[in-house]
C-alpha cells in the first residue's frame, strides 16, 4: 500500500511541476487520449462561499475534488487574503506557481508566524492536520493535488473561513 501511495504522490508532483493537467471543459483530448492546457488557458471561477466573495478563484484542471480519484486544482489568492485554520480529509500536495504563498500550521490563526513558500516551492498538507495559508502583499497562484473525495473542515466553525490582512 505504501509503495502504491508513494508512486501516486510522485506522479501527482510531476504533474504539478510541469503544469500539465486535464480539465474536461478546458482542454482538447487528442486521438490518443492526451490532454493539454496551455499556460493562461485555465478557466477560473470564484471559490465557493466567503472565499469567492473576497476574490479567491479556483481552476479545476483534472478530476473532481468532490469525487473519488486524483484531482489537480489551482487557487489564485488576491493580495492580503488568507484562509483560517482548516483541514482536509486527504493529503494535499501544493506547488507555488506565482508569488509567495504564506503557510501556517495549527488551530491558532497567526499570519505573523506564517512561513513563506516561493515560486517552485512545495508543501504537503497531511490529511486531518490543521493549517492556514494565502497571500500577503501580492497575488499568489498555487497548484494543489490530492486523491478525493476532498473537503474542508474549519478548526473553529464560529469564525470566518477567510481573513483580509
């Protein structure tokens, strides 16, 4: 089981580093089943809920995070937007494509202690572990992948999902 998981995570990381993915509505499939999305051809949508109202955008490149199987998404954080502490039921692998992604761990929201991950940097969000992340002074684009179904559980349901810094 561990060997299978390691191989799958390695394949997902390779997809993240090359920027290649497959999105049913955004790409063309050739006769051999290959799919490509050119840089800048992603289709961005407002992130569900409060994040989208504050400017967070999402592009689904491959799969569907709400269903079983591999998925690859991109998140575009506007300057100053950070998520509040939350966790996911799946491991998420993230690669920074643009800007500096500020990341913190634990149930206490403390943007001042968030650590920077620059372009090309990688971070693993282990399943079930609380974290928060986002942008400070610039737009940030992060590519995330995991094996769904995914979801999001807030550390503190009585607090907002996102915060403007």
